[in-house]
């Protein structure tokens, strides 16, 4: 295939055809990923007549060729999250600046990470290579001046941290989490990935059948605890823990510092404007709504949170505060206060 034939195209989905991995491409042209989620940007493009009539389908080897000739912008930082803990706000703030490419919960990444569940022939090395190629294809400049590239992974992807770190060992990552009651109440109001069988049972070990049979609050609590535990276990491998209560200020302070990026005062003001509109309630303003969620919590939610979530939440908080104290005692921090 001509090396420039896919300019302006982006992977729409990763799929299988006659036991062979394939890539379906959609044309974006110069359209940036400005919407809160990958699927929203893709959905807008698919409504155009051109994309309804024309599509590239290629073997995955073409993705490799594209990676070799058009590597794209190197990843600046990865964003993992507990779910309903402010990750969408973080990505929207980053996406408000034209120098940033921000990919949020891209379905092709999801399919790539799950490739081994589709075919037993897929090895870990296959998934690592395919993930690198897919990320490269998503990292293409669309406006011409992009210098930073951020990926917000789907909630369950934190379970794949060991593989993602093997593919990108030098990319810093953060994990966003929140008070368990707040998250559970939000999940019960609008079920997302916490619906039984949405996630492959093999991700949760031999107890998966028992977990799936639980009441909704308990099921969600167990899954959320599993995600938090993965982040905690791998935190020393390039990770930073961020509590929802630190938002939005952490975006232009500790998070940006951890990702080794700096913003001008004008850019900070641009990001701050994003907090004036709530992504899930367009008429509203971003605000910490823990009080409302605490009031709405049912007895079942509180019981599930106490049993499954608060123990791991307290460990996350302990680790986060310890990291903060260590940083404050570091020679660099001390010299900065002189």
C-alpha cells in the first residue's frame, strides 16, 4: 500500500476475518479528537456520506507498515481510572489545547488488548506489538502542531498495566480514584462497565461466576476494588495516584509536572474554562458533588463499599499521601522553597 494512502485515516476497529486480524479505517482528515470520547468523534465522522461509502479494510501488517513510516507523536502520559472519578474532566481539559492529542477510551485499543481472548494463537508479544502499532496510528498529527499525546484508557484497562508497561515502559501514568460511595452511587444511577458480562470473566479469575451472581452494588464494588488493587500493586512502576478531590487544580499542577509538561498562564486559563461546563450535564458547572451522592447512597451501596472498597481505598490514600510527603522531603523540593 502507498505509504501516504492512509494519511488522514484512523483505525475505527480491530476485528477478525477468517482467523486473521484486520483493521477497519475511517477518514478524519484534519478533524481533531475534540469530543470527550473517541466514539463521539468517530460517530460524527461516520455521518458524512464519504465515510458511509468509502472505507479501508487492511490486514494488521499494514498497521505495522504505517507505524514504521508514520510513527506519530510519542505518548506523553497515560490516564487510568477507577471509573466516575474525574478522568473525563482531565481529558477534556487537556484536549482544550491545540498542541495536545487526546484519545479517550478508544474501542480499537480495547479490542487490541482483548485479542488473546478471541484467538488462543495470539501471544503476549503479538499484543505488545499490535498495541504499539495501534497507539502509533492514533498518535498522528491532525492540525500539524501537536507535540503532546495523551491516552485515557477504559476503566478495566488498568488490569492490563503489566502488558501496557512492557509496550511503553517509559510513559508515565496516573490512576484517578474517588470515595467509594460516590462512585457506587454514580454507577447505580448510570450503569457503565459494571454491568455483568460486559467484561470478560477471565479478567477476574476463578471467582468470576460468584461475582457475576452478586447483587448490583456488590458486583460493582468487587469489580471496582479489583481495578484499584491493580493500580496499587503496580504503582511503583511509573504511576501517580490522584484523588478526585485534587481536581481540577491537579491538571495544571501535579499531573502536568508528573507528565513533564508545562503550560503558559494563558493555556492554564483555557483549561480552567472547561470546568465551567460539565461533560455529562452540559447545562451545569463542574463541581464536587460528594455531599449529594452521600445522601443518595442506599444501605446496599454502603454495605458493599464498606466490605469491598474502603479497605483498598484507604490503602490508595495512604500510598498517595506517602508519595506526597516523600516528594516534599526530596532535595529538589527543598531547594525549590529556598
